[in-house]
C-alpha cells in the first residue's frame, strides 16, 4: 500500500473539496477533530481495498461534516437551490464527495474502491480507534466550515462487516 506524502494529500483534498463545494478551501493536518458544538454530524466511509502479499489490506476514507456544509455542497454539485434539495440529494452529495476526496489519495495500481456508505458517528470513531494507522485533516476555517477527513486502516474483523 502506498499513500501520497502528507503535503500532497492536503493539496489534493483541498483542490477536490474546492471543486465539489465551489469555494476555495484548505485542509491542514491535525491531531483533534473540530466540532464547535455542531449537532447534526454524519460520517461517510469509503472503503479502499489494496491487494498486497500475503493478505488484502483495507483503508477507509472517512468524511465527517455537518448538515449545513453538506447542503452547500449538494446545492453546488446538483445546481439546485438549497430550498429545492431533497434529503436524498444531500445524502448522495455526501457519498459522492467522500468518493471524490478519497479516490485520488492512494497511489497503487492494485487498489479498488468500495461503495461509500453512511455510518453512525460512534461506529466511525470505533473503527478509527481500532486502527493502527490514522491521519486526520481538518478545515483551515473551522468556525466557518465543519469538514473532517480521516484516512485509516481497518482491521479485517471490521472490513468484512462494515466495509463489504
């Protein structure tokens, strides 16, 4: 498994987020989440399977964002006003955003993306806690945007259940 170097990851996900949101955006590496009392948080997880010897490894790209940020992205992504978006539009935009952000971070010809899926925040944190590798990126403007992107490995016990 090979990941991009951290500065390249930050540049890549910043460019990707700017593309999906329609606004300039910068990520920085962090050792703690920025939540700022947001109540409506959700996590989308994107499994990435990397073929290697002797076993297949699993990486997860996790995206945590609040409803307000997800609605802004969905409106931009689908070219609709915030008032005309459906709940399904917002959910689709969250998953597609995770797919776009995560898809370009791994440099390995033998990798395979799974399907992005929404999971409860508690399960997301348990997966991350049990990981042996984790890297967190947060918004440069935490008081304006709530976006946390996490890259971590998933132990095989979880990959068959949550990430199949």
